[in-house]
C-alpha cells in the first residue's frame, strides 16, 4: 500500500505536501487539478514552472500565486492525519489508485483513506437510497448487502442515515467488505450518529473522501461524493428513493460513467418507491433477487457464482429455516386483519373500515403485530405488512 507520511523520507514528504498544497489552492477543483497533472506531470513541477509555461498549458499563473504556503497549518494537519495507523493518501499517480474511479470524467486527484485501502480495487456494488426509509426498505438494503457481500462484492455507500447505514451494516454482518464515501474531511464523521458505524467500517473496510482534513459538511459537496460512490462501483442499486432524491443523482452519475443501474420496485402507494419506478421506466434493471444483480455484472474474480440467489426482499421466506424456528401461528382474528391490510401501505381509518374494528381494538392489534414483526408504521400514518 502507499507508504504513510510518517514512514517516508523528507523527499517523499515534500512531494506529498506539494499534492496537498495544490489540493488546497483556491480555484483548483478536480478538473483544473487534472489539467495541471496532464501538463506538468506533478504538482511539484507545476509550482516550479515559470509563468510562460503555465500560460502555454492554457492555465492561469495566478493559481500558483494563490496557493497556500508550504508551511501552511492546514497542510500540516493533513500530514499529521497521515501519521496515524491505517491512514493513507492515494494520488492519481499511485499504482493503487482504483481503476474504476480513474476511468470517470475528472476523477478525484487524491483520496484520503482510513482502513483497508487495498479494498478500493475490489469489485464493488453501490447501494443507496432514502435517509427516511421505511422498515421494509431498510430490511431490503440490509439483506441485499449481506447476500451480495457474502458472495464477493464489496458494498459501497455514503454513510448516511437510512438505506446507506443499513447497507453498510448488512455487508459487515455477512461478514463482508464495505466502503463508505464521505462528503467531509477524513477527520470528521457525518452524521455524528454514525460514529460507531464509521469506526467499525474503518476497522474492517475503508472510509474514503476526496476532501482534506478540517472540511465540514456542505450541501454542494454531496454531488461530488455521489460521483465517487458510483465511480468506484460496477453498478448502483437504488433501494428506496423519492423523485427528487440525491440517490437518483448517484444513479445518473452511474449512467454517465457507463455503470449498471438497478432499482427495487415497491408499492404504488409508497412515495419512496416513485424514484425507483422512474429509474425502471428509464431503463434501470428491475431487481427482485441477488441473481438479478449478478446477471448483469462481469464474473467476479474473487468468488464463485453465488450459491443462493433467492429473493431477499423484506418478507421473503427463508427456505432454509428449520421447523423448530417457526413462530406460533396467529389466531384467526389477527390473520383476518393481515388479509384486510394487504401488501400496500394503508391508513388507519381505511384499515378500520376494511376490518370492521373499533379504533381501540385496531390499535391494540396493530401494536401486537408490530411487536411480532408482521406490520410496520410507514411515513404518512400508514401501516404496511412485512410478511
């Protein structure tokens, strides 16, 4: 793996500092940074070039003048971060830079990685979706991630609440590999609620960002994060998403990058299924089982074809479960209520009318069914059947 800054000689540290100095130069984004690399091969050569050479490369000499000083405190913070165990900086010139990501338009010039940096070269599938997912959506994300990771794919997502977190946890439970791409500096975790999850990911997977230390979360950084999520992966699976979800932007990046796009369909009454339905109408692969994903991907070099590709959507039966694991059957009243509920989310009032129950009786029965894992409360005061 790339050597940590603390273990390098002075020449190497100087070279790394030049990469960091250019990264922190105002007006230098991925496009400009890559243009500089194309013209001068390295940041150090750019800083040593004369103004005429910079103009000849169709670049602005003022960029160099606005670069931070070599002794800048922010650069010192970046170098200090790199001295910690399992902290890495991978540049575009590094042979360990992931090939999938290098192939996209304007790839990140540098990647800060906490954890197993070699994991970035593994075949990956991105799983993304709503931050305010339904119980069924969370179950789908977790189970698909668990199954796909268990059959050789690293699961990549954005560490967000909802579907992202469920996907990371599913992959870890396989046990399998997972990659979290963040929109902040490597020394910050967003959301803070996922600090423990991030620590677990870094311990066995990898946390990746293109932003240097100290960078706080800002809205405009999420599209850049999303293009890295899709760029690292062979394809993107959208589990639940509204029509204006950021997950659809990730899917759009995937299409532009020539990657596969998959979507899990849902109820026509679920607003978080509409984004998935829109993707399917636009040509995304409709997914009902892990086999639907593997069918579209090239053979994995690190695993045999999956032995078990049964549907893993929420509520699917486990054909391997033993008879001794079965729960006691529900009585006729509860079975009738489940039949009245059906498989689409329904409001309390409509369900009461269908089942012919009083509000008090229905509330009590729904609570029991929720506790037993048969029913979940969905957004908008609706109830949905899980099995």
